[in-house]
């Protein structure tokens, strides 16, 4: 059943555009807000987002707009697909228009300094809004190409979860519900760091054994960290945890993986980010995560190793040697009481 009002999607990048198209595919009218008027015109006239989703036809029910206030006034259900670093400054000026609305974060990042997740930033800006998080193995281009995909809507607000399931469910997209908003959101942010490492390993020509080693130990590390912060470890066994790790650590469609790949071919961090030209949240997340893990004394060797390469002048070879030759450990330590 179609919503009575239009649905808003904030952010005209690859994920905002893919999500808006998915909602339109399901019969909803969508206002897609973006700050760039040239891009909005291109979408309105050519029905394509040439910068972020080239080759994908945008449905007529998606209306691109640069008027944020009008968009928020017209809509009650609002999906937020802005990069985490710009979200607070973009939405704070219109906080009054978010009051009492249903806000669903699609972003996967952590705010520098505060260590806040995006839903927590939204709650700061609009304390009486109803808030949820959508996260899972959701590569934007695959969704846009209508590959069969699933995701998780996480909120303690069951009505919000059901509403999001209703608007997004369709022939190609399935949404599972969770009440662990914190765990779902944290896993979406953390996996970006490990995707950078997986991209580096791919550039070095490492094989499937290495990828499996990385994904599995990344899961251990993420879970160890998350449990210390109060998340439910079982969440990490779901789509938003191991599901998203597998997708993002295995695919050149992931921007974080591509940053890692560029680094592995010898580019500097600055060069890798410039070559990408799109959002890769994992770099900022790494900085925030390293500081937090240190302050809580949580063992995160992969995070420490990547940080040492990017910011402390260590070579990839030195870090690999330290990781492989470190003290012998126990498998699956993170679910034992001792591992916590
Ligand atoms: N692309 C993907 O496959 C997925 C992305 N995400 C998350 O979605 C969020 C957004 O990422 P993408 O759409 O992929 O990024 P993108 O790099 O494709 O696009 C970023 C968009 O943000 C806009 N933007 C930047 N600064 C802005 C500001 N101050 N005000 C308004 N708009 C601004 C840019 O103009 C651009 O339209 C990120 O947190 C990302 O982790 C989540 C799942 C999948
Ligand atoms: O979150 C994503 C897939 O679930 C997209 O990852 P990237 O931001 O690395 O492209």
C-alpha cells in the first residue's frame, strides 16, 4: 500500500539515489533532496544521476529538489543518506522541521570527537523524532540494478520498523527488523574499516584464505569492541554484521574496499581518497575507533595495524609481520566471558 504523503530521501549520492528509486519502484512518491542544483536538474531532465549512479534510470515518481525546508514540511517519513561528517551541520538549521517525524538513518559512520553514531546525532538534533537505522549488505549499485537484497531496520519503535518494512519490501528487497539499534548501527560503521584492509590484501594479490582470515578476525574484533560498549553480540551474526562484512570486504563496488586497493598499489591516503572521489566513511571511522579502543583498552590488532600504516609511517610488510607473528591466541575468544 502506498503512503499518503511523499517520502523524503536526503542526499543525492549513490545510496540516496538508489534508495529513492527503490521506494519509487514500490509505488511511492519520493522527494529526493540534494544540495547540488546542477545534479538535481540532470536527474529531472535526463532521469539519471550521472555523477553517482551512471546508467541507472530514475523512476518518474522520484522528484529531485534542492529545497530542504519544503521537503521536510511535505514529508513525515524521512530517510537520511548524507555522509556522517556533514549530517549535523546540514540538518541542525532545520531541526524544528524534524520534530515528531520518522527519521531513518542510512548512513554508516561515526562522528569525530563525540563518537556518536548517526542516529544519536539525529536524536541530538530532533529529540522528539522517532528514529531508526537501516543497515545491511546494501551496495548501492546492486540495489539500483535490482539484485536480490536484504537489510535490517533497527529501532525500539516497532511501529516505525513495520512502516519501513512496508515501504521498502518488494520483489527485489527484503527488510528484517531488529530492536538492537545500537548494535546494527555500530556494525555498519565498523565494517568499513575492515573493507579497507580487505582491499589492500586484494591489491597485494592475496587469496581466499587471506580474505576469510580477515573477515573472521574482523568479526571477532568488531564484536569484542561492540560488546564492551553494550551491544548485543548476536546482532553481529546477522545481516548488518557478518552479512555486510562479507559484501563490503569482497567487492570492488565498495568504496572503502577501493580506497584500500588504491593504498595497496602504493598510493598515499590523500591520493587514494582523491582517486575515489566518493564517500569512504572507513577512514574517519578508523581514527575515531582507534582512539576509543585505546581509551577503553580493547584489543583491536587489525584497527591498530591499519592505523599504523595510514598515520604512523609503518609499512604494510611490517604490520603484516607483527600481526602474523604476534602472541598465540584462542579462536572465538570474544564470546567467552574471558574474551570480553
Ligand atoms: N553507497 C553505498 O553503497 C552505501 C552507502 N551507505 C552510506 O550512505 C551514506 C551516504 O553515502 P553515499 O550516498 O554512498 O555517498 P556518495 O559519495 O555517493 O554521495 C555523497 C552525497 O552527499 C552529498 N553531500 C556532501 N556534503 C553535503 C552537505 N554538506 N550537504 C548536503 N549534501 C552533501 C554529496 O553532494 C553527494 O550527493 C554514507 O554514510 C555511506 O556509508 C550505506 C549503505 C550503502
Ligand atoms: O555499506 C555499504 C554496503 O553495505 C557500502 O560500502 P562502501 O561505503 O564501502 O561503498
